[in-house]
């Protein structure tokens, strides 16, 4: 009887030890099936993602063409436009940082820079700028309005004379690049959004160009068709 129980116990323990081994192949087959299913779906998902990216790029390219004054004929033109947009993005971040330090709004800082751009000239004595419509080439003087705030002195203390000159130069670059006239805070908000969107577009365009092994200008032309 005892030997029978021992044999029975051995059989039971053997059965228990074998059961995980019996389950393992089933789990493995299930995992393999999931992997195969995922692989089967991945090409379609990649195609859908590429189509969505293409649609986004086409929409953004139209918006960029509508808001930015660019003359694109080559890869170097696209790269130059991207560099200018990136520079203006950094400039707008600097405007916001200066506004916080001076305890004023970004609009006040931007208008002071516009005032320094036109200098002491009144509106009628200013001249047009090549490639920029007259309504954007001229800048209304704001010296009388901002002199009480002494924002210019505060900006020089924050960024220094050379830094202030560089910011004025960036204002001129922004005025030449954008098809939007920036006068008040709503204009500045719209211009900032346009520049940030353009920056996102150029970065996505470059990434898509690398992914498709296609040069920038060829891809740009495809999006414009």
C-alpha cells in the first residue's frame, strides 16, 4: 500500500511538474500570433501615418506660403528661410524674457523696438523697402508714447547696447519676412503663432525629407502641386 501511495505521489508530482510545460507552448503560440498580427498591421499603419503626415505638410506649406514672404527656388533658399524663421523664434522668446524682466508686456517691448527701427523719422518721411509693401515698410513712431515708461533704458540695462541693436535688426527681419503688419498685441500674437508654425513646418519638412530620402526642394515642390 505504501509503495502504491509513493508511486501515486510520484505520478501526481510528475503531473504537476509537467503541467507548466504543457501551458508554455500555448502561451508561446499566443504571443507569436500577436506578434504576427502586429507585423501584419504595421505596413498599413505606416501608410496611414505617412498619409497623415503628407496632409499635414501640405496644409502647413499653404499656410507658410500665405503668411511668409519667401522666394524659394532651391534647397539653399529653403535652408535660408528655415534659418531666418529659427532666428526670429529665438528673438520672440527674447522679447518675452525682456518683458518679464522689465515688468511690462511683450507688446511694449516690441513697440519700443519698432520705434528704434524708424528712429526719429515721422511716418511721411520714411521710404519704402524693396520687396516689402509700403503699408509694412513704414513704421509709426512711438517715441512720444513710450518715453514716460523709459522702456528703452530698461532694455539696454537688460541686454546691453549691442544686444538691443541686434533685437532691432531682428524686428526688421521679421517685418520683411511676414506678410502680417505688426502694430498691436493682437498682431504680435498672430505673428508669433505664424512664426512658430513655420518653424514646426520646416522641422517636419526636414525630417520627412530624410525619411523619404528626398531633397528638400523636391519635397517642397510636391507639396505645392
